[in-house]
């Protein structure tokens, strides 16, 4: 990792990703790769791809699992949990119109 983000920077990114929800899981994974690996360099390419491969084996939504892992990688349990608590709620409110 080139530079570890502050928790505030990471929260802003996860909120943005949660509200975008564009392109479904494949689109979110592409956005995560572009932002986290290529642009911000918060996560190394190999680590991201290994995590993605593992998430594809698990039941459930790959993008959510990958984002939870990346959040955990950057800020431990607090970072991983933040994705679940905040960003999934953002998506739900956006889709439900509330």
C-alpha cells in the first residue's frame, strides 16, 4: 500500500460507493478496483485480486464481501463494519426512495 487513508477519507469513499450503486456488483467491483488499487493505491493489486477470487467462492454478494474485506484491511473491524452499517443502508434508502 502506498499510503494508508485516514478513517475519514475511507468513510467518504464508502459513502460515495454506497450511493452510486451503478452497474450492480460488477460495476461496484470495477469502481473499487479503479479507486482503491489504481487511483488511490490504498490496496495492492495482488491482494485485491486474491480477495476477489475468494469472495467469488463464498455465497452472497461479491461486491459487498470485497468491500467489507477492503474496509477491514484498511481499518480493522471498525472499517469492515462501517461498510455493512452505513453503505448498505445508503443503497437501501436510495432504492427505496427514502
